[in-house]
C-alpha cells in the first residue's frame, strides 16, 4: 500500500496577485487546495499557475470564496475548469476523481451552510448544490469500493465534514452533514479527509479516520501543512 505526503492549504482568500509568495514553502511534491483561493478569477488563475510551478501535482476544489455570485454558479464552474485545464499537473476535483499510485482523491465543495445575506433564491441554489455534491460523493465512494486499483481514498472538501469539528467558531452546518457519506465507505478505504470551513487548524483522528485542515483566513504568516497519507 502506497504512502505519500501532500501539502494542504485552504482559505487563502487572495485579493492581489502579489499576495501569494510560495517559492520556498512546499514540503511535498503534491499540493491539495481545499477551496477558498480567490473571488477574482484572474487572481485565482495566477495562484494556480504559481502553485503548478512549484509542485509536481496540484489537486483543487472550489469553495464559497470562488462563488461570490452564486446565481452565476454554472458559469463559474466552467471558467474554473478552463483555468485548471491549462496546466497539465493541475486536477480540478469537481466531479473528477484522480488516482495517484493506489490512492484516490475525491473532491466536493460541500456548502456547509446557507448565508443570511443571500436571497431565498440564492440559498435554494446553495442547498441544491450541497445535495448534489453529497450525492456525488456518496456514489463515488460506493463505486470505488469495487475498484481493485484503489487501496486508499482521500476526501477533499471545502466544508467541515462533521458538526464536531466546528468548535463554535463558524457558521453552522445544515442538516445534511458531509460525513454521512462515509456510510458508503463499506471497506473503510477513506483514511484521510482534508477540508476547509473552520477558522482554526484541526488535525484529529475520529472514527479511525484522520481529519485535517489548514486555514489561512487572515493570518499574516501562513505555511502549508504536510500530511502523510
């Protein structure tokens, strides 16, 4: 069974192209971005390009930050897909599974909660997308159980997997908790869940699985977190 390491980063919320200086920061060959790059697609593209230059592989899923205009959700997904497709070593995990050695990476946004500043229509879109994401994750985990090439699964989400990881530090989770999808992991292939959505760093083992996040949020000094898988 393979063992690799990845750098996890999230919640960068970049406002300018010069804000990300990553040349001397990588600790692994692979980088996982668990959402929250930038609301500006041009800055997002520049960040993806910089990370693709310093890592052998970059696995990315979008988060709330990328969808400031939730009514334009579909077009934003298409735009991000086009950006990522420019780089041969970047994988956009939206409805796309990547298998590296014998480890499958599966990503969803997950949309932890609705937003009090959204209209009813916007919150309806969020709930609908969350249900679609969780259905996709459930079906993917179920299908991977019978894939003989996959010995481990890493879930990447731009949302907190379970209410127990909130620690009273952020918006609540809707009644659809992402960790419920683990019921479909019948062979316990999911060993690691990398996520964002919490404002504090978390690295815990829960129900024999490791849950890790590494949010930048508003930190002036920020580094990747190396995770052995």
